[in-house]
C-alpha cells in the first residue's frame, strides 16, 4: 500500500514537470523578441515561478554536461537526494567543464 505522502510527492513532481514544459513555449517566443539572457518570471502557477536563463551555445553545452553528471550522482543508490554532493570526482569534472566551455 502506497502512503498518502508518497502519492502527494509524486503528484507534485509531475505537476512541476508539467509547469516547466508549459513554460517552454513562452520561453521560445520570448527568446526571439529580446536580447536579455535572464527572462525573470516567464510563468507562474500558484506559488511557483519559472525563471529562465537563455544562454549561448558554450554555456548551454556546459550546463548540459553538468546536468548529465548530476543525473549520474542522483542515480547512485548511496546518494541521499537533497544532500550536499561531496564527490571530488564530480567537483573535478565540473571544474574541467568550466575551463572547457566558460
């Protein structure tokens, strides 16, 4: 039997994903009409606000690769979600990506 708290957390995660995907349409429209890199609050839903940075290709590549490293950390069964990442390997890789792209 699944607890009510677990169901609420899953529902919130799905809701957050839906909100972010809906905001992408707004971001695509705004990205063509402004030269600003920070698009402040592009969408709001209840108490949630979606803010966006539109970046150049090098910065985009940096964030994509850091995101992949972060996902690998999250998939580690020994990592406690929400806790601080203390991996020296992760730190070294992120620093190397920063030198490469930034």
